[in-house]
C-alpha cells in the first residue's frame, strides 16, 4: 500500500448507538449483584412491611398503596443511582479510557448511561406496581400514569448523580457509598415512612429531590399534584448535577 | 540526536506529527520536549525503560491527556477529530475487559461505535479468537484477554494502530500468539506505533525505533541504524592484574569492567582497542569480541548524554 491510499476515506455515515445501548442493558441484566440491589431489595422490603399491614390505613390511605409509593421512590432511585456502580466497575478495568478513543461522543455516552439507568428503573417500577396490585392496590389508569410520569421526571437528577459517583469513586467504595446515599435520600425523602411533616426539618427535606420523588409517587394516592417548588428543586438539582458531572468526567482520563 | 527517517517516511503525506511535546505531573517532568514524525504505513517502536515517558507520550498522542506545551496532529487532524473519524485504534497499557459480555458481544459492541468497522468474524479470525468467541470476558487467560484487547483496537480498521506495551504481562507463548495476530493485521499496511520495553520486540516488529529515556528521545532510526550509530562491541578477555583505568584508556575503548581476572571492555572501535590491548597485555587469553545487543546500545546512548542523566552515580559510571 502506498502513502497516497492511506488518506482517510469519506465517512460512511454515523455509527448507530442502538447496539451500544442494547449491550449496556444486557450487561446490567447479567450483573446479579446490581439486579438484586436495584430490583429485588425494594420488592422484598415492600412485601415484608406492606404484606402484614395490607389492610391498615395511614392518614386515610391504604397502607399497601402508601408503602408501594414509598418503595417506588426508593427502588427507582436505587436503580438509577446504581448505574454509578457499573461505571466504577468499567473504570476499574480502564474502559473509560478505551471508550474515549472511540468515536462515541460524550453526549451519547451520557445518554446511554441515563437510558440504561431509566430502563432498569422502569423495570423496578413495573415490578413494584405488580407487587402492589397483588396486595390489593387499586388506582385509576390516569393515576397510574400520573404517578409514573412524575416519578420519571424526579429521577433525572439521581440518574446524573449516579454517573458522577461512578466517575469519582473507586469501585471498592461504591457499595457503601451508594448504599449510604440511597438510604439517606430515601429516609430524608420519606420513602420509608413520613418524616418531619412540620417545622424546620420539613423545610430542609423539601429541598431534596428525593422528597419530591416520594411526593410524586404519593401524588396519585393523595391527589396532590406537584407544586411549583417541586419543579424548581428538581431543575436546580439537575443543573447542578450536570455541571459537576461534566467537570468530573472531563478530568477522569487517568489510568486507574 | 539525529532524526533519521526510514526510507518509507519520505513519501509520506500527512502522517503523525508530535511537535515539541511537554508534560509534567507536579514535579515530575514526564515528557520534556519531544518531536516525532511518522509517515503513513510505518511501524514504529517506542522503546524505553519504565518511566521513560512512553505511556505519557501515547496518552497525548491519543488525546487522552493534553500536553502542557506542543502539538499533536494525526493525519492532519487534532487527536479528538481523528478519534471521532474512527481513524485510531488503540490498546492501552492498563486495563482489562468489561465483564458480563462474551468476546463476540464485546467486539460487536465496539464495532458498532465506528463508521467503517471490520467485520466481527474477520477480527475474531485475525486475532485467533474464533473458537473462544462465546466465552465470557471474565473467564479468559491473560493471553486471550490481551488478544481481545487487540481485537478491540483493530475492529475500527484504523489508519493508525497504537499499542502501549501490548505484551507486558504475557508469558512467552502468549507473546508469540500476540505477535502472530499483530503480523496478520500489520500486513494491511497500516501505521502502527507501539511502546515496549522488550528490545527483541522492537527489533523484530518495527521498521523504526524511537528510543526514549527520562522523557527525551535519545535515538530515532531503523534498528540497524541505531546499532550502527552506536557501533558498540565488547571485548571480553582474561587479563590477570589489569586495571579498569588502564583498560578504559585504550584507544577505541569507552569503558571497562573487571570481574575477577575477566575484563569486559566496551568499545566504540573494537579493532583499535584490540590492537592496543595485545602488546600491552601479552598474557591476555580467552579473547572474544562480541557484537552489541540493543540493550548495550540503549545503555550507551542513555548514559553518554549528561542532559538526560539525573542520577550522579549513573553519570560517573
């Protein structure tokens, strides 16, 4: 071959990212620990706590319904945050460097990570709905949809926080860090039971996206739509998380 | 040190051009101003010991790290643009494979990211992985893992293939298999740059060798040119009572060592040294004149240049 023929041929169109997303999902589903943390754990918790109390009422709401909403917040949040654990695992084998010397753009990389996190979260949501129904939760189609819609919006900042953690922390500390952060957000957000319904602590927890995530799940039950404040909190957390994540990702090119 | 391009590089259009590259990490000056031009189609080894700056250079070449000073052009483009074109394939030094996928799935995933990939089956054949293609990446031997990483580097069908110490953790058999796969690919006339600290590999697989030490290029030329330029030969002889001072003062001698009665004299001109040696030491016996290995050439080149010698002990040797 002569030098003249080594000139680059014209681009043969954009490579597709569907294959990449497909394998991303396959990998997530084959990762047993990840699936247990994201899917099984919230389900087990739901059956353990809501099962024996299925006929109880809390604030005029059927307990199973109430608890399903709480676990919905916790489970879907755990699912998107746990995407960070998979990123940390990828980094530990140098994949973050390998992927950067491919034409995959940063934008597509993030989109793929968010999409796979959401896919698992949706699965978690569907499983919890099925579990709820099996314990007698009944809602109108509109309420199911409304609840799902709000929850998906409220998950945006968490899916990005997960990516940031994945690019920041070594794989060894991901387990405790994720468990801790998920639990903290869940408890303060009221996923495991009502917290601080009045007073200063209530104002504090209202600036957390997990509070509105749980409220989103409760909204269909209580009939309360999201106030403007919820949209603002989610938007501010999203913007902040994106900025921090872009910065972390930008300097994460080192050999680990 | 002279840059002596091998014949191929003179016909080059836009190849690879690293100009006055500098990179420091805190106090450590990992790369201290290097210039490299590589023509399309060349196979170039960057040879040097650990800490020579090879990986840092490769990271800058690939756009994984930004030089403090200087520029990198790949086929007339910025590294990022060349990467986005799918023109670059690389096997990085550190790293393993992402788990939860089979070899075939991983290669397919990688192929999907490039605009003009090689067919997956062809890649598996070239790398000798067809028979284990359905095995999960977490269940491979070291040699198989390296060949999968190599497969990921070539699946793009890149114009430039960069390999950073591709055989560093492999046993002899693994190394042999790796280079067999590499030969299959290199036949296609692509530009290949690989870093190594195995002299035999540089010698056997590269058209051209760039010798790096302590962040600088100490020599650049074909393997034979480097050997010729250094011209080092070693005289080994049994010389009872000789002193290293006297021996290293011989015409044509560069340095000398004594191991018991055995003298080892490293020479720029072994003929002159031998002529002077024999009258001076009539008792000399068991005389051997040995050609230099690349290792010797390397030691000579790096130790003779005080600008790159930091350790005073080494400088005085």
